[in-house]
C-alpha cells in the first residue's frame, strides 16, 4: 500500500538537502498522514488522510 492521502493523493517528495557549503545530499519530505475512520461509499473505513484535508473538512468523519 502506498503512503498517499486518500483524498488529495499527496505523497512523498524527493529532492536534495543543500548545506551551507552547498553540498547536495538526497532527502525525502513525507506528508503528515493520519489514520482516520471516515465514511467512504456509505460505510465507515480506516483511511490515511493528510492534515490539510482534515482541517479543510474534505473528509466526513465516522462516529
């Protein structure tokens, strides 16, 4: 299973960390994903959702 947001599809981003001496090394930026019980197709399911989607109410939480 890939580590992507179920709502917006946000995933990991790869790039370079640049030091003060302009030395480049590989690094990864991971999204802030939370496991949430949400209503998907009428039934409650556990999904991974990024915090931006949670904060903007793009997810209907299951009680």
